[in-house]
C-alpha cells in the first residue's frame, strides 16, 4: 500500500460540473487513486508520506486527445509555415520529410512532446501515430510506450495508417504507405501486448487510421470491426479540409462516409471538425461521437473555427488537443485551453450559441478528454478517481489579483509558463522545474543529435539564412 498526503493547498479545483472547490485542504492518495480530502493540518497517519504544497492551487490533470509526437523534429522551420498553403498542399510538402524519419526520431520525438505536456500540467496523452516509414520498422509505438514510462505519463497510443496509393489521389509517399492487412496485424499485436482497460490503466491502444482521404474504404471498415472485437476506441482526422475531395471522390461528405463504414459511435472521437455545420453536429450528437478541438492550427491555417458552442449545446463530447507540432510548434495543452477560449470569444458573433465559460474550457481539457477517451476514472479530482493533478503557485507576483476564481484562471488569465507540480497516479513526475531522477539537459542533447543527424539538410534548406550579425 502506497499512501501519500499532498498537504496545504491554498485551493483544490475539482473540475466537476458544480465547480466544487476546497480551500486550505489536503489530497490523500493511495495506490494511485484519490482516497479523500481533508482540511489543512489534519493529523497524518504514520504510514503516510507527506508532500508540502503550501500556497499551491491544484487542478485535475489535463488530458490531451490529439497529437503527433513525431513532428517535434520539424518545428519552427520557416519554409513549412502555413500562411501560403492549404491543408492538403501542406501535407503534400511535409509528408516526404516525415518519410525520412527513423526509429530513434520517433522515440525522441515522443520524449520531447511528452515532456512539454507534463511540464504544463498534462497527465494523460493520446498520440495519433500514423507515420510508419518502411525503413523505420514496426516498433515505433513500442518506443512511444517506452518514452511515456520514462516520464511516468499515462499514455493512449493511436495506431494510425495511410493505405491509399498516391496515384489514386492520396498525398502519401510510397515509403509511408501500408496495406490494410499490415495495419490490422500490428493493431492486434499492440492491443494484445499493451492494452489495459482496467481502472487506473497507464497504457491503452486506439485503432486510428489517419484520414479517409488518404485511406482505402476497407481500411476504415475493418478498423471499426477490429476495434469493437477487442473493445478499444477509434479515432481519425475529419472535417479539416478534406470535405471537397471526399465529395469529388465519393459523392458524399466525409462524416457520412464514416457513418457508411461504421466509423461513428460512442467509442469514436474525431480530430478537428471545423468543417462541420448544423447537420453534421446533429449526427455527432445522435451517434455519441466525440470531437478533439485543436485551437492552435485554426489560428495558423485561418480556416473556419470549430463550432464548439453549438457542439456543447447539442450534447457532443468535446475535448482539447494540441495537434502535431508541425501545426502548433509546441505541446502545451494548458496554453490550448486559453487559445480555445479566446478563439471562441473572437468568433462569438458567428454563431447563435453562448460561448462556454472559462471554467467550461478547463473542463474540456480535463473531463472532456476523459469522456472522449472513455476513461471514467480520470478527469476530475474526486474520491475514487485516479490521483492525477497539477498545481500552480498562487503566491507569484504575476498572479496577484487574479486568483479570485481559480477555476477560470487557466482559460481567462493563462498559466504563463510551466506548472509547479504534476502528479500522475499519485506520483510526482514534475516539480519545481525538474523531472525527478532525470537529466533533462542530457535528454535534450540526445534528441537534438538524433534530429540533426536525420534531418540536418532539411533544417538547412528550410531554416533562416545563417548570419553572425556582423
């Protein structure tokens, strides 16, 4: 039995629908779950470990529902900016770069992305890994689980794929294209090796073909069949610029196409959805299909804004994702809470529904993520839930005058830098600027070495001109 008392919080924001808040309180955890709450100064049991949290405000751990870890190695390349490219044009340019990555790139890309998430309060991450260059082998997701374990992160691995040949209309280089059979075989291997559906699970697998526009129809139909046989979730990109292409190819919108292939339902959530209007939102609500809203790419692409207020009003499950770092350049989910809130406020005049409250956006980043991942054990600070939370210092000067409503702070004010404490399954994974037991500088140096060795010429081609300024 492992019992830990996190003691002396200035406030604990539960993340529940009622906005329950505890003041001057402790969180008692046991074996990775929340055992209870008590007033600060309650006498500790002799078998408890205690952690001093004086002056901190605790929040439920954030849950990222859409990402592409491997893209960490192509961040901040000027030639890959979205400003002059459509989504499909951007994919056509960047996929040949992705096709060059090797196994080490995928491991270090995962480590970089997970570290950024952990530093900023994220405790559970889903990654949509659809890039499987032939030369890189098939153990790429295995290496992702390895990276998550090193950092103590709760990880849902999305096994993606692209199966449509380029000559048939996809944007996929041949080196990245897989067969449906190979994809399904690896899904089975990963599910049987790693998937744990029990409460408190640290590892789960999601069947996640990349997107209909770049896949064969049988890939989606067979993926749905396989996932339901094993009782795992499904995920894909949808409503992010592919609709016109799907209409031209199949004579129907992509959401209707997914319905035709049984790829909607309570075990499905979709990334983006900024092309979805009233009819599509009604379909999402009727089928129980969730959405991962990724606000950062919306700012970059300049396309339609995901109709989050309408989705919430219709009862659609909505969560938040950072998206890949080629379309975000970071992995900060806490930042995305504020971006999502500000984006909807900016767009308020374009829809009939009231913008959700700042607290609602915090909940999208926590319980909304749990809903989309079908994790009833996550998303709130409550007795019996997993002991996943982050905390920030309420006594910093830049927060003076801004702590009246702690539940609104992440969306309305923003966190403005790494959090002070991140706890996963009752264990500290980030505290006071350090990953306990890990040498961050060494990990960063190793990642940079791998990325430079693999893509140094790309960085030179797309980067800024070299100059010593003299």
